C-alpha cells in the first residue's frame, strides 16, 4: 500500500461570499487563486501552506440556513498547523491585530490550540504539537 496521501483541499459552505471572502483574505493575507461561478454553486479558493487549497462555496439555495454547529454530523473544525507554541503566539497576536475574537491559547498534553470562528461561526484553529 502507498503512504496515505495528505489532504489536498477543504471546501466550506458559507452563507455570503461577500462577507466571507474579505474575512478570509485578511486571515490568509492573500487573494484567492480561483473565483468561479459554476452555475450550481459559486466558489472562491485560496492556496495556503504549499499544496493545500481552502475553498468557500456558496449555493443559490441552502438546504439549511442555520449557523454552523460542530455538534451536528459533519465537520467539527478545521485546524492550521503551527510548528511550535511560539508560532501559535504569533498567530494569537495576528488575530488580535485583525480584531478576530478567539479563545486564547489552550495547552493540553497532545498540543496547544488557538480556537476562533469565521463569519458563519465555522470553528477554526491554529494548532501546535507539544514541545
């Protein structure tokens, strides 16, 4: 068997690209590499951290317009890898600079995390392994 492959992309469904795209542009400090209306949905995609793509999808009609809740079946959260706690502290400062509320750095035996949410309440995190 070959080695299990890395994640190539993640697509998140949002309610309003007009609100979410500028928020993610500030977070990623970059413009999207794809902005396309396919007809069945509109998607905007960023290339981050090398080979990983993060996309936002907006559908003409949502089947459920309620806010994101990680306690429903599906995505719990998406985490971005930090090399160590020092890098995590830099991201905390950056979120503060951007005015993005967060839960502060939380340390555990398996690593340290910094949780925050996007405009649709989607749970995001910066995560560093234990030192």
